[in-house]
């Protein structure tokens, strides 16, 4: 069997080689990459999200019913774990862009993910002879160990799968470039298919047939995904980052700019240092170079060639002189920061899908005749909205809008994100209105001090899920496209991981908000906004607070988007 190094060397597509190079034992271009390779890459993504959603969608129920935690504590723990799953991609992306590449990173972290899933399944098999207190303690230790092993494993999958999949399409080939345009839509589409299977089939099994079987099924899928991914090793297009560590390149620009802070920039930017490629250089190499931009001029000083640099001979010290492309890479990251910041607040809204929305449904009438609807399964309405919304967006909305905007995409990525942020705000407003009505009914039936369901159908929660699903059609895909397209070619995994990190910070912010709300609203004997008995609380006030935060986020995003300067490549 070939080692990872042998496979990478055989399939390597260097930055200074045409994408269809057939040196040595490399496969011809028509036998590698594109949708042939992406089908296996998307399979990996599908199974990973099937496992993730199979855990996160019903984890609140498991913690409250099996481990007897309070609603507030369960919501905090789920938010913390979900946030960690979107924080670890920073580690995976760094290893991918700096050392291992996407292929090796996915395999290595996929194995860690699989170990975590096996541990999670085994955590449900605590011996029955333990007393209830000890059994819960044993389950807790094993459960959270497994969850955070899974979080570590997801760190190498989430940022690298999307980047690796998009890299299978040759941007210099018009046909493949067009195909890449639909990759991100399929990425979200399959992610939502996995979500709806998790929130219906797997959640139902967990609630009715047992948690052991409910965790075993996604474990099998993860094992199958890893095997399928490895089986396609011969058809992947691999790239090596010859530019070194992205973090190192950024540090070099900062150090060089500080060293030359007393120098004056030349009036002509063409005098700044850049590697010159002759006509024989590949399109792939020339494509990596970025054009100079006039903003953040202090960083341009890193590309000044001083008399000291010339006296050192032909060898350039990268800690004294950096290329314009290096400088522009750092500028791009700086420009992205305000846009990334708005992702944090939007992900606070998304965190409610698996926490407070579920808790809200647990205290409402969840039966229609003899059929019982698990509260966690309501998120399937969000998924269906996405599955219907994406084809409608591509087939009907874009052609109509394109006639008015003359934009090939119909609307820009930033405009698409803005619409999505507005939809997520509507989701919070809907949740607040429904919860206000539920509390009104609870008071009417004198159920305030009883921890029982209120005679109000759980289906009233459907609109808030639909609004959030519509938000993802616009916001999620828009953000994914934006951060991939705008990222420097050598830092795409890093930039996608930064986007995921911002989402994780939103989950941590949710946990922090819940903690602060508990401290502020439980004074003087008050039960607080989110007590164990939601009939005594004011969950509606929490939703109104999030609606206000989301509205402020829209205004912040619009200001940042209006000032954003787009990447300019050759």
C-alpha cells in the first residue's frame, strides 16, 4: 500500500506546474479532479455533518433527560461544545496550509473524529448496577471526553473539505470554472440533507430506540466516509504551498514594515519588490500574484528595496524585504476582519436552533393525534427551506435579478449576506412573538408554576425555523463564497477556518449571554428568564434581546460592506 507521501508526490500539482501536468506517474488531467473527485470529497463532508447534527440537534434532550441537567446548564454546554467544533478548524487549517496539505489533514483528523464517535457510542453503555448519581458521573466524564475528541477531529475536516473540493476545479479552464460555481451550493445542499436525516431519522431513533443505537449509526457513516475518501486517493488533484507557512509570511510583512517605518514610499508602486515571472511561467504561478492596492500604505514599506538590501547581494532576506503579493495577503486579511466580526453576532442566532428553540418546543404540545413530534426534529423545517430555496434561488431568482443588475451572480456576495442577516432577524422576532403567546396561554390556564406542556401546538414554531432556513440560503452560501474567493490562494483554508472561528465565538457569546442573563435575572428570588420551568420564565425577552442584537449587526455589516475593497489578482 502506498504511503501518504508517495500518493502526494505522485499526484502533486505544484504551483509552478500546469494543472494538467503529467510528470512521472501523475494521472492525466481528464482522469483527476472536477466532479469525479468532488463526489468523494462531498461524501466525506456529508457523513461528518450527519454525525455532527446527529449529536448537536438532540444533545440538549440527552443532557436534560439522561444526565438530569437544567435547561440553562444544558444550553450552555451545547453552545460551548458547538463553539469548540468551529474553533478547532483554525488548528487544522494552519497545519493544512503550512505543512500537510488538505489531503493529509482530512485523513489524520478524520481518524481522530472516528475515535471520538466510537467513544461517544461506548459512553451510553455504563453498567446498570451503578447507582444513579455515580452512573451519571461516569457517563458525563466519558461523554464530554468523546465530544471534545470529536471537536478536535472536526477541526481538520470542516475547513479543508470545502477548500479541497473547490481546488479540484481548474480556474484557468472555463468549463471547470463554471462547474466550481455550483460546488458551494451542492456543499450546502448535502449538508442540509445530512441535517434533515439527523433531525428526523437519527433523532427519532435516539428518542424511541435508545441513545446507543442513535450514536452507533452516525459512527458507522463516519467510518464509511473515511474509507471512501481514501479509496479516491488516485483521482485527487493535490497542491503544495511553496510559499511556506501563512503565519510566517504575515509575520515577515509586519517585521519588515516596522524595520522600514522611517523610509519613504516611492511614488511609483512598480518600484516595490515583486517576483518577476517570464512568459514561460505557468498560469497557476502568475495567478497567485496580487495587484498593489493604495490603502494601508504603512505595510507597503515591507516591499521597499533599500540600499542595505542591495548590498546583501542576490539573496533577499524575507524578514527585511517582502513581495507586494505578501503585503497584499495581509491587507486582505485586515480588510476581512470587520466582515468576519459580523459573523459572530449572526451565529448567536444560529445557536438557538439546537438550544432554546428545542427547549421552547419541549414545553409545548408536540402531538398530532397519536403521532408525537420530537422537538429537535422541528429543525427539519429549516433544512427543507434550504433544500427548496437553493434551486429556487439558482433557477428563478438569479435570472430575474440579473436582468436588472447586470451582475453574473445576480447580486453580489455581500448583498446576498445582507439579505440573509435580515432573515435571521425575522427568525428571532417570530420566536419572541410565539413565546409571548405561549406564556399568555400558560397564565390563562394557570400553568405558570407547573412544569408541564402548554396547550399550544409545537407547529407554531415552524415560521422561526423557516426564516432561519431562508437566512442560510442567502447568508451561509454568500459567506462561504466570499471568504473562499477573497482569500489569498495560499491561505484559503486559513480564511475559511477564520470564518468558522467567528461562528464558534458566536456560540461562546451565547454561552456568555446565558450566564449573564442568569446572574442578572435571578436576583431577589426571581426564577430568571430561562429557569428549569420555562412557564415561570421570560424566554421571550431573551429572543427580543437577540432580535435587537441582530438588527444592530445588520447595520454594522452594511457599513463594513460599503467600504470593502475587493481582491485584485492578475
